[in-house]
């Protein structure tokens, strides 16, 4: 009987493996590495184009005539990875030792236990380009940037975890096909033990003697989900001075953004086995791309599937979006006696509409698998042939229909205050309050205290602490920024919680890093 690859499982697991490293900190701080270094304190700190999405009023602030008139930057990023399955040390080791690390059977069994019914989240905020310019004093300053925000959350049940690490040799299949052509009984299926290392290396496929014994995808994937979004922002903001007296200056600002939804994926099989697999497609997840890779017919019940056959570079520069939206920001900053700053802003007020084709498939039976699974925890660098699926049902029936779904953006209000001591120390506090329960927003108020310490002209150090939001822990951030002697170049790197890199917690991990190395001032 002809077999057919399960595109849904392929997309589910490939999403987990290949989308960039989720917590809300990357979204709340944007791509501003200095805010990450202060643990989220930014309402009265941010300047130039880094004010976008935090407090546009600060674009109007000018300290003195030496301030740069023009600032621009490229490729500033804030990435956070969190997993309930593996510890920080295991994650870091997998990144550095992936070429030499190869799991044995016991380590693979341990990996299956770790990832069963566990969630992994990834957030990335990447500013592709940003620029700001000071206008004549009366008119303040303007800024623009282009920023991509990627969010992924994946939960794997025991079956998905076993397939990830054992591939065809998982306990699901009673028969195994070996490299020499022999068909042998699978000891994992009967519970009588494991294959030897030599045998496992020879497995090329798992199968059923009677195809009718195969289970449906919804049965074996119960409790598995994969949810991802990729949104590009085109931002513009303006800020100016509203009032000036000897001891008080008031600044106000507004911002607007146009949003392109480049990708949205929503795959889920609940605990009862209810199958839900809508995929809003775009240039980056196209059914024909997946089907072509698996030699399937590129058609659906509604006719041929459209495809975007351009290069990845062309797609990134000029994507065909799956959604559109808009957002607004507004802020105000009070500067009292030139040292004390008090600010407030509202960010991300707006809506996003996902529109386009929804692709769903029938719930077929999983009849065979080829590949030997993953050999370590480095999911970002692996062989796609580690697992390939095939089913016994009729040719996959793609159902396509055009839909529109409008959702609120995750709106927040920020309130902050800070004080600067002799240009040496600048400390402050921020409170971030969620204004709705939109996807990606904070669950609870977020509190942060932090600041910058600049003992040298060339370097500034940042730290603080924060708690609340979606995190029950107290986090200790750390950042360092380099300033060229004449102030024309700046670079920095930071982490949301420096302690996570040294954590002995064996039940999960959270690591984050933010940085920018192409920031120039004129």
C-alpha cells in the first residue's frame, strides 16, 4: 500500500526544532539590550530610536549641545529560551558539544522522560534597522525602525518525545526494518528490553505487520501542541518638549506601527484526542514547500495549492504576509531639576487581523517511520532525516478556506521614575501593567528596579532585579555597554538573569541574551 508523509507531524516537530529561540521579556523590552541589562527598567532611560515601543516622549529630550543629531543601528536582538525539560547546563553543553555528543540508549530514555508532557518556549525580538534624528529644539525628535518578533510555544507528549529521540526504533512499532533488509521484532514494543547500540544504528524504519493495527495521529499525539507567530513591525515615533521652566520640563510623544503577520501556526491535539490543526500559511510555511519535500501531490480538495517559490532572501525582504494590523504608543516624561525623571506610557494599543488560507488535513493513521531520531539536545542543528513519517490513509486531503480573525495586541501601561547622580549612576524603577489578556501579554503586573553605573568613559555597567509578570522568580539582570572615545559608536550585551547560567536547577532552564554591535551616532 502506498504511504503518505504526515505533514502535520512534520510541521509540529520542525517548528519545535527550527524556529529561532519564549518569554514575554523579549516582547516587553523589545530589542533594547540596555533595558534588558536593567531588568526591564526603561521608561525614563531610553533615548533615540530605542524609545520606540517603550516611551516616545524621550525623543524630545536633549541634555546639551553635544548630543548626537543622528543615530542609527542594525541587527539589535533580544532572545530568550525557556524549557521545562532540561537544565541550563544541559542546554549550554548541547550548544557547545553537539558535534561530539552522541546519546546512548540510556541517555535517550532519559531524554524521553524529560520531554514527556513538558513545554518549551522561545521569544526573539530582532530590530533589523533603526534610525532617529534630532529636529530643531521646538520640534523635538523623530525615529523609525523595523523589528521582527517571533514567539513559539511547544508541548510534547510522551509519544512525540520518544519519536524525537528514538525515531523508527520507538516502542510504537512492533516491527523494525534493518539496513541489511531483515525485519526484526522490536523489543521496546513488547517491553522485553532495548536494542543493542549496534542494532539501533542499523534501524532504518519502523512498521506494522498489519497496517490496520496502526493508530491515528490524534490518538498518538494527544496532549501535543505547537503555536508560533512571526510579526514584523514598521514603527515611527515623534517626541517633543511641551513645557519648559527653570525646574521642570515636560515632554510628550506618540508612536504608530504597521504590522505584517509573516507566519502563524496553531496545531493542537487536546487530552481527549480532539484534532485541531489550522495553519495560517504565508511565504514561510507553505503547504507546497512541505509537500514538495515529501514527494506528495501539491493539491487539495479545492484544487492546486499556491506556492511562493522565491528565495528565502527575497521572502524576508518582501514577504507575502498572512496578516495585517496597527498599533499606537503614547508617553509623557517629566524632568525635575534636571536629575529626577518621572514617566508614563501606553504601548501596543491596537489590533491584528490574520487573513488568508487555513490549511487542515484529515486524521490519518501513522503506519511507518524512518530515521533514528536526535542524538543530543541541540535542536537547532540537526539532520532533518532524523525522523520521517508515513501514513496508511488515503492521500492527504488538504481543505483550504479564506478566513479573517482579528485579535487585540498585548497592550501595557508603563510607569517609571529615575534619578541621576553626577552622571556616574542612574537608578530607577518601572512598573508594567497589562491592560488586556491578549496572547503574549503579561499575566500579572511586572516590577523592576535597576540602573547604570559608568565608572569609565568607555564602559557602562547595568544591573538590578525584577519579579512578577509571568515569572515567579526574582531575576538578576546584567549588562555592559561600550562607548567609543568620541561617542560615534556604541555596542552592548546583556542577559535578563545572569544567575540562570549558573543554576543547579535540574527541572528546567531559562536563558536569555540581548545585544547590539552596529550602533552609530553622528
